């Protein structure tokens, strides 16, 4: 089985999908923050959202950049 490549990207599909998920995580975090009435919940959403953004950004770079 042959892996799909795009230039130097080893796994471009996963790279693009996880990059899109990182953008979606930013949007979702902002939408949740706007709708949340209390500060303790906002802090929890910020921590959760930053974790998701970091996870998908790191995964996107891992799959997109040749190591």
C-alpha cells in the first residue's frame, strides 16, 4: 500500500483535517465563552479549549511537516 504525499508532506490528509479541527476548536471555544454566564465555567472552557487547540495544532504539524 502506498501512502499519499503532497510535496514534502508525508500525510497531507491528516495534516489538513487536524488543522481544520484546530480552527474549529478555536471557533467552538469562543462560542462557548460567549454563552457562558459564570467565570468559573469560563475558566474551565478556556483550559479545555486551549487543550484542544494545542492537541490538534500539534497533530497537524506532526502529520504535515517532515521530521
